[in-house]
C-alpha cells in the first residue's frame, strides 16, 4: 500500500515553521510496517506568486504555492495548487490519499483522490481547522463535501468532534481518534502521590514566551497573587524562553503584584522538566486554541495532574478520569479556585490516576500503538 500524505507545516528543509506530529506518525508507521510506502507533499503558502516553487526533499515534494486566505480566493488558490500537485505526481501510483487537516489539506486530498481514482482520508485538528471555519464560513458547503466523502475521519482533537458535527450537521460512522505520538516512558511512570508536601505547594508550567497570551501566563500569575492574599503557600516555576520583551512583560507582572514565590527557570532539558513534574502537585497550562499539547501527556505519564482548558488541547481524552481539573476560561478568579482544588482534592486525584494506569489509558499515545492502529484502520477501510 502506498499512501500520499498532504500536510502543511511538515519539516521539509524550507524556512517555514513546522511541527513534527505528522513526521513522527510516518516514522513510527515505517517501523511498524515496511510494506507500506509513504510519499509526502509538504505545502507552504506564499502571497507572492513569484515565490512559487517545487523542490524534492527526503520524504517527497516540498511545494510553495500561491494562496490568499480570503473567501472565494482561498478555494481558488487551493484548486490551482491541486493541479500543480497532480502534474508533479503523475508518475507515481498511490492507493490512498491522506489530508492532514480538513479545511486545507482535506480539500486537496479530495480533489487529488478524485482525479487519480483512489479513496482519501482526513485528519481533523482543532486549532487551524477551527480557525478556517470561523474565517471562511462561506465555504461550509465545500468543507461538508470533503467531510462527507472521506473514506475515514481521524480526530486528532476529540473536543473538535462535537464542534464540527454541529457545524456540518451530522456524524460519520467511519471515524476514530488518532492522538499525536508522545515521547513517554510508561515503564517508569509514577502514580500521583498524596505524600507531597501539605504545606509547601509546588506547581509548574512550560511555554514558549511568544505564545504568552494564548497560554494564559499573565492570568496564571494573577491567580497566584490571589493565593498569596488568601494565605496559601503556593509556588510556581515557569519554564521556557522567548523574546526578551515578553520576558520583561512577565517579570513586570510578577513585580507589580509583589509576588516572591514565582520564578522563571529558563529553558532546561525535557528530562529535567519531567523530574520537576514528579515533584509538583500540578502542571498548570490554561491554554486556548491548543490543537493537542504534548506537555499535558508528559505530565500525566510521571504522575503530575494537569490544569487544562475546555474545548481545546487534550480535552476529551480523559473524561472518565479525574487526573486534573478543567477550566472554561483564563479568568484569574477561576484559575485561583481551580488551583485550590489541586491542594484540597489529593485523594480524588490519586484515585483518578490509579484508574487511568489500571486501564492503560496513556498507551494510546505511544508510537507503536498509534502506528499500529493507524495502519489497521486504513487497511480496514480501503481493503
């Protein structure tokens, strides 16, 4: 079986930013089965038609296409892009096309699969697909057609499932979860301990500073100021780095609120962060518009409860287990009240972690299991 992958933000040796979620999936799938071929068309958009180019790279073709994310023009430029892709892959044969988002790559997969006479599958991701639905609502009928005709839908963000089904009007039967692969070691995982200090409450968070607004870091600092005022000895370590002007904003917020129990720890190794997670009673990241958020899974894998946000990130994966607390906004008062739950509900959290580990819930995020499930579902649908 040969799979044609279409993905934006794939590591393709260009200067464009990328994520490794799809490349990790393909790498794990290659390990799982040598009988499945993968060819990646990595797309990146430019508003300058003079910068359009096609260049081979290790996993396939890198295509910089002309596109403007405006109603009407958006779909037209994608249509032109699909013609370019068809021309460049005319000497290849594929059994299935996988578009790794609904509203961009999904449309391309739909058009290309129809042209070459094979089925296509679509992954739906929270952040970018949600953004495109909001700004390109006039193309709902096109997105619905792509959704309806897919052989299989993979949900990378389970919270997005309800929103998309509400927007498009119904549920498909051929669908399943496809979580991002997380680098976690479950042979050495720790169940949440209720023996952590009952007087010195240590929390931590991790972020890239340029995303400070989306991650809710200032609101989190304000919540800790309220904890101080109420006499709670709670401490927050902030790991990460970024532009100096953002660090200055964060430091200024800490200083203006006269908080001495929040420290910026800079950028450290993943191993160091995990060791600190083991010794913390909560990983706090009230992020909005988060497609997935691997740090949440890393925290859970070492026994650290999480603060996460409703309708984003890992929401939907752990509904049956109390492994942390969900917030519905970045309101500092809500964050303050939620942080107190971490302090007062240790026994409930301990029971939730025991149940999660008993049911082996975190195994679904490991590379071998994700790749095995991915191949099984595809072969099941296109056999």
